[in-house]
C-alpha cells in the first residue's frame, strides 16, 4: 500500500511539473510582460521616493491603481471598463499638474498628444509580437465577466446568515461533501472550465497592469510639460482652416450593410447637431456607436460589448493610434502642434447666439468642410479693421466650432472602422 501511494504521489508530481513546464513554455510572453510590470513598478516606486510633491502624487496615482489590481483575486466587472478607467486615470494625473484649470484634460499640447499615441502604438505592437501572446489573448471579455459574477455570488453566499451559522457549528464541510456528491457527474467539467477562466483572468490582469503603467507614464510626460514656447494664435490658423478636406473625403466605406447604416445614422447626427458640440457629447455618441456595431455583429449576445477578444482590442488600438498620428500630415494640424487643446476649445460668449442666426443656417445646410470655408471667408472679409467686429467674432466662433466638428467626425469614422474590425466574426 505504501509503495502504491508513493507511485501515485510521484505520478501526480510529474504531471504537475509537466503541466507547469508546458504552461511556462506556452506562456513565456505572458511571463515576460509580468516581469516587465514588476520591474517597472519597482522603478516607479524608487522614482517617486526622490521626486517632488507634484510628480510624486502623479506616480503614486499610477502605482496605487496597479497595486490594487495586483491585490485582487478575481477582477470585478468594473475593472473591464477600459475606456472609463483609462480616462479616469488620465484625468487624475492632468488635475494634479493643472489644479487651477477648469479643463485639466485640455491642458496638453497637440504635439505631445500625437507623440503619446505614437509611443502607445509602438509599445502595444511590441507586446503582441511576444511569443505565445496571440494564443493566450484570444479569449473574449465575457469569459472574465462570467468568472467575476461567479466569484461575486460566492462572496455573497459566504456572507449569508445560513453559511455563518453553518461555520459556527462546523457544518460547512458536511454541506460541501453533499454538494460534491450531488454534482459528481459534472464536477470535473466545471473544475476544468473555471480553471481556464482563472487563467484568462490572470492573463487579462497582467495586460491590464501593463496598460495602466503605459497610460500613466505617458500621461505624466504629456501633462508635466510646462514649456512656455510661443503659442499660435487661433486667429492665425484661419488661413489654414480652409485647407481642411471636406469630411466626405475621409468617410469610410465598404462596411457591411447593417453596420454602414448605423455608422451613417450616427455620423449624420453629429454633422447636423444644433449648437456647439461638447467633447462629453461626442464621447457619448462614440460609446453608442461602438455598442451599436457590437450588437450588429452579435445580436444574440446579452452584452455585445464583452464579445471583443483581448488580442483584437490590442491590435485595434494600435491601428487607431496610427490614424491619430496621421493627423500630423494635415497642414493646419502640423501648424498648431505647439497649441494647447484648451485654446481650441475656448468658445466665446457669442457662441449660442451665433449658432442660432442666419449664418448658422448656412452651416447646417451645407457640409462641415464648406462651413469652414464660409466662416473663414467671413473672417477674412472683416479682418482689416472693418467696424463689423461682431461679425468677425461670429466668423471666428463658427470656424472654431466647424474645425472641432471636423475632428469629431474624423475620429468617429476611424472608431467605426476599428470597432467593426474588432467585433466582426473571424
């Protein structure tokens, strides 16, 4: 009997060692990312210890989020809200460097933003090329949601009065044995399935920490820039504004019928939106657009947004970042590289009035590109000391709004293409 037990223990040990070896070889890329995370966190902690109060606060914001993720056994559903969590982290860092600003996120120079997207694209592509990354990141986000929900139910069940009473009288072990007997037929199936989901959760957590580190460090570089170089006056950009291509020049085509219809409807809602469009409204429309595209590809899914695969999200973001960097090729964007976003977002008090007068009717009647040309023409007409200063203000306001609307539509079309690529069947 003792010999048999020894051989059973030996066989079990060999199996576990072999399994660990296979997982190590197959997941070598994941281990590389995890080691990189650990090393980078250690460097950030050392840097925070020797930094000034301003930088230390920003670094601690990044470190605290990473440590909170590392300390979780299972990620919660809130952790899967990548866009909201990313924006929250960037906003936190921006506010630390610009506490007096009413729009901290807008206190970044356009050149730094484009460089940040270029850096992020390079880092993401490097991650996707590591050995084994593609195989380990092909799971869907809904698998993590299932595990999160199961873990949450388990946590709530353990806090119920019945379980507390059972623990007090040491009946939990008996209940567990009864449950195991009742589910003996499918116990192995569920054990293996949940084990796979735990591996998915670990992989996603590793990449989520890596993403937090990349975003945090990039945001610190962008918002810590206090260069005081000469800013370009928005008025001096009007001569370049009419060089912007019409929005239809970059309208994406070739999308499937239902997806194309949803994209066109969303696009028209932006083009013909009455009044000035805030970036909050633009983000809300982007969110609805992505959800509509996800639902078009996964109509039977309860939560279509979670049908995305982690690998596709990584590649999709790198492709989108490349499109953002391509804005550098537009003459007017290239000229305003040193301009802060806050300067472009300033809208004079005449905005509401201007967007309701007869000039705005022309803007709504014609395309955005045409609106830019008309408003720039109006400004040039009164540029040389003409007493119609009010019309000059109207022209400047309309030009700013039309230029912002052009950028909103540009981003809208690029988001539509990448969302379609991420959610379409492969």
